[in-house]
C-alpha cells in the first residue's frame, strides 16, 4: 500500500507561520498480515505536541478523506510534520501502518 496523497501545502516564509495540509486519499491499503480483515484506515498528523486525525473510513482499502488541517509553525528550521496511517480496531489497540516525517 501507499501513504495518503497530500495536496500541496502553503507556508508563509519566516521563522513561524501557518502550515495547511490536506489529506486527500490512500490507495491499496492493506491490514497487517497478523490481522486478516478489511482495513478501517485513518490518518494521524502531528507537529510538536499537536495531534490531529482524519475520520475513519470503514472497510476501505482506497479511502478518500479530502480533509484539511492547520498547524502553527514555531520554528521552520526544526519543526517536523509526522503523518501516520492507522487501522482502527474495535477491541484492540489500533494497528500502525505506513508513516512519513516531513521537515518543514
């Protein structure tokens, strides 16, 4: 599977500003081999101590989120945006999938 597609982000130059990220879609997402079921994906985005997440797309290997999020950038030389895909579990801890770290 692949990580969710992201629309281009806008950032105001300087040492601080606003980062806008849009999570568009995922494609060919698969549950872990350990848990053989249809994936119920969502995406968690975090920067510094702020965490945000998309809605869960139940039973979808090709989810479309089209959800936008904003983060305040404190230091454009050190801040990192972490993006992780999870499989929502009803009776267990959510299973992690792909992830990426993007330097701002």
